[in-house]
C-alpha cells in the first residue's frame, strides 16, 4: 500500500468522479487534495506540493493543459492526464505540455493505481540511488535534486523528461534503442507506434538548445535509436 506521506492532487470538475477518486486514493494510503478549476488547482499545487497530480483536460475556466504548462515552469511533479479525449493530436499536445502519462476515461481503478505507483516507484528508486553531479561541458545533472543546469541556468524539465535525459547521459556515447528506453523508463514494450518518446526527445532538444534539424547533442541514429554525445556540450 502507498504510504500516507504521498499527496495526490485530483483536478476534475465532475463532483461524483472526484468523490470516487478520493475514496480510491484514500483507501490506498494517499492524502487527497481536490480542485475543480485550473485556477484553484494551481493554488493547491503551490500550497500542498503534491507527489502526483491527476488532471482532467476539460475544466470550466481553462483547459487542463494550462495547469500543466504552468506547473512545469517550477515543478517536475509526475502528472497523469485522466480524460475522455481520445484523439492522437490531444494526446500529443498533453505530452508536449509535459505530462508523464495519459489515461482514457473510463479506467479500471487497479489500472490507474498501477500507473500512479509505477511513477512513484521510479521516482523513489532514482532519488534513493547514488547522489552525484554528472558534468558534460556546460551541462550539469544533479541527481540528488533531480535538476538540470546549462550554462549555470536551471532548465525546467518534467519528471519523464529528466528521467530520459538522465538515462541517456548515464549511457553517454552508447546508442539507446526505442525498445530499451521504453522498457527501462516505462516498464513496457515499445509497440512500434507510440510517439511519446519522439515528443520528449524534441522537448529535451528544444530546452537544451539542441535544434532538431542540426542536433549534435542528442542525435537520432536512424534505425537504431538515440545517442547522447558527451563532448558536444
């Protein structure tokens, strides 16, 4: 069971669903904070500093993507979108905004809990590992703080963006296949269609000043995967 110290922020304008999710999460040991608008959710996130956020995209004041984009300017907290929106363009827009997972309503409670616990386990495993600073020229990755700095400036990354960068950096100079990245970072097989990895690589390149057309720091090795170039920073 998840320990009570974990806090979860539930953001949905459906009161019945908020009650159901609150019961589910409290039963599994979470402390639950809820919000029904984007504005309230931002205040709750700033006040309570949740360990994970569950976000509906169809909020009454602003789209849930607005919440995600604002949170990503200051926090890498794991974010799961829970929505009825099924279009691929909406899913990609959510990953572009910085979400960690995208779940379609309705969802079985055990499936949702498994997704949440997988994110928390990965975060805990990494934070309990050896704390050190990885340095590649002007790039620094602080594993204890789970933070990244380039030219002395902190680069805001989502939890999954950080995990991806750290994995690539820990295997600098080695091509990492899509199959390996999906298995190591998400605990599942690559289905040959999921574009989530492409989106996150694109995010990392943009945030780290590595333009996609001329990428020299995180290279695409066509037909094989991605390569973190250690001496290109």
